[in-house]
C-alpha cells in the first residue's frame, strides 16, 4: 500500500513522526486516505510528547516556584496529556508493542492470551 503524503499544515516535528511511522501503518493497512486525518492528529500529539519530554530532560522534573520552593515542571502536564491522548490512537493504528490488534468482538482491543511470566511466582 502506498503511504499517503503528510499534510502540509503539520509542524516540522509532526512531519518527522509521519515519515517515521506512516510507512509502517500503510503496510499494515491502518493508514489509508480515510484515516489520514486521524493519523495527522496522532503525529502532532507524538511531536508534542517528544518536545515535552525534551524540555523535562533538559530542565529537570521540578522548577522553583515564586516562593522559592520546588514544584513539578509545567511540561509534565503536557507530557502526561500527550501520552493519554496518544494511547487510543496508537491502538487504532496498531502501533503498540505486544501485538495489540483491534477485534470486532464488542469493539474492544483484543490481546492474544499468553503465558504469564509470573506463573508460579504469584500463583497466577
């Protein structure tokens, strides 16, 4: 399947995300002309997540408040929001590790049954 071109309105960081993962999704059949707009939202979210993570990496998890005490870096909220928003879209485009594959049963994602690595340790 041919990879749809990235929309022109995407940020440079989102275009880089598109170039990195669009071919994978096109081959999997999850990126089509019909899903390209949703995919554009996903790559913008991923670009925002990457930017927030870079800011936190450079500046640390905390910042000084006006009172001189430490408080969580404001970029943490951006990072958390981006990750929360990305998760359902990553599922939709089958980009999660471990073989998360959307199932038609009940409209929910289906994880294949696997032997637990904790079997015998946790009596599972």
